[in-house]
């Protein structure tokens, strides 16, 4: 039987979604989206307000802070899981 792809596919490595069964995933699917970023893309900038939460399902994101001289420093890295 072929399973239809949903926005929550690929979240099995995210602890928040891991415990959900297929019925639960179907219920939240309308509220979940996928964002694909290329290297160097910005998901949030410091000071931005956001109306969504983000989970890394593949690859890695870096949290970057700029100092007084506008130099960037990596303060954290996030990866799937």
C-alpha cells in the first residue's frame, strides 16, 4: 500500500513527533509546513518576531550573533534529532 507524502514526513528523528502514530500525524499535518534552505540562507534574524517553530529534519543550522564590529560568531549548531 502506497502512503501519501505529508508535511510531517521526515520528522521521525524529532523527539516531539516520534511518539505520534499515523492518526495523530494526520491531525497535525495541516498545521505543519516544510522550509528548505540553502547554505547561507537565513531562517530567523536576531530581533525578528516569528509565528512558527522550526525543527531540523535534515542537515544543520547555525545560530549566529554579530558583535559590535559586525563580525559573525557561531553561538550554537542545530541538527536533526
